[in-house]
């Protein structure tokens, strides 16, 4: 019976999808990999039923407790879905994410699973679509099944964003503060910074809000949707601080770098407010 011994000693580099066992052995697997309870099953090539008979294919099971990690290629949607989200096409992204999550759900608690990373993208899509009620339950699942230490923090940042959108700033702000304290991931910190800025604006802490918003363009300008929210918030905070020239500069930057965003469409109204303030200040007293 030659095949199992050979397959269990194959190197990771030779195969796109493998099971890595706690004893260091490696088994190359195909798309047939499935889970049933505490067992993983995959098809392997077995020797013939009797001497001289051809090799055959059979399903072999392995206890999950034996598995150190999965070695799975990253799904293509981890690239395509963020691109759609950056373009404001959350519904299209969600159409990709939902079936992928369904396919990955039985492996979601195993090291090497891409489920949590995929689910984080769904949280972003849900927030963009205004489906805030669905965010917290999914975030709780991510925290339970996370395979990377920052994934629960990223999920909590999205929960805080959903709470901010619902006007629940008293709950959102403490979550954002904790995320900013504990996370070192720029993308996670950017979401938390936008939330903190929004909450402090609600408290009329204009300076604190401005400092929070300005962390996004400084440390994580790649996410244009977050950047647009941060720049709009920063411009409004600068207006409240009577730094009108800075506010105009920030809002014009928003128009330039985030053209087409919902926030960019609000810039003209904000600039008109600044013009009215400037006119009032210029009038003789």
C-alpha cells in the first residue's frame, strides 16, 4: 500500500491544498475535503483490493484533533471583494461572499481557515448596505472562530461602526477606544479612528474628533471609503474650531481624492457653510 505513506510525506510546496498533522506529516488533498463532526474526510489513492488489481480511490478520515492546520490557497474573492467594496459595490461583494462563507463554514474553527477573513469582508459590506442589525451576531461568530489575534478586534471595530451609524455613540466609543489601544493593524485602527471621530463630534469635542479623523489619511489612506468619511469629518471639525482655511483645504482634498463618494457629494454644502461664516465674519460689527 504505497500511496498513503507517500502522500503523508509530501512537502507543502508541491501542493496548493494540504492537511498538516501535529506530528509534522503532510497530506495533499483536493476540493473533495469535507468535515463530519470531529473528522475530516478526503479521497486518496489506495492499492488494489487484491494483489495484481489496479489502484482504486477511497475516502479516508482523520480526526480533527490530529490536524495542526489547513494549508489552503486564499480564495480569489479576498482580492475581488475588497475592490468592489472600495467602489461602493457592497451588494456585488456580498453576492460573492455569502456562498464562499457557506462553503467554508465547516472548517471555520480550524487553523488555516479563510472563513474569518471572508466574514470580516461581509461585515464591511453589511455596514455599507446599512444592515447594521446583522453586524453584531456575525462579529461574535468571528471572535469565536478567529485564527489571527487581530480578527476579533477588526470585527469589534465594525460593530462600533454599526453602532455609530445607529446613533449609539455611548456604546460605540468605548469599543473604538479599546480597539485603538489593542490593535496594531492599520486597517482595523482606521475603522476605529473614524468611529472615535464620529462619537467625539457628537459630544462636541471638536479637537478630539479632528485628531481621530486625521489618523486615517496619515496612517491608512488606502481605503478610499474610510478616507472619505475621515476627511469629511475632519473638515467639519475644523469648521467648528473656526479654522476655516484648513476646513476648505480638507474638503477640497476630499473632492480630489475621493471623487464619486457619497461624502464628496456633500462637500459643496459644507463649502457654502464656510462661505457664509466668512461673510458673517467680514461684516462690520
